């Protein structure tokens, strides 16, 4: 489980950094912030001892909310 957390954390971190560098779409900054939050939520080293009273279930729920809200961020705002 920790290996999946590390992989997801690095993928989200590098994706967020790439979005900050290139800015390919209109909502890139928001999407980048969401990926940074996902990288923080999935890092096993930070959440080993359950700091701030946030449980594993709450972190999984927030990660799912972040994944499912990506299409809303990418909608055109015309």
C-alpha cells in the first residue's frame, strides 16, 4: 500500500510541476494546485502517524474528490 502511495505521490508532484512550467490549458494553475494537494495526501512518509487527526479514509475521500473534480476545472469558461 505504501508503494502505491509513493508512486501516486511522485506522479502527482511531477505532473503539478510540469503544469506550472508549461501552462498548456486555461485551468492549469488550479489543476496544478489540485495535484500538489494530491501529492501531499498520498505521501506515506507524512501521514504515517496520522497527524492532524486525518485518517486514511478521509485522505482517500479527498483524493477521490480531487480526481472527480478535474473535468469541472477543464470546462471552458466562456
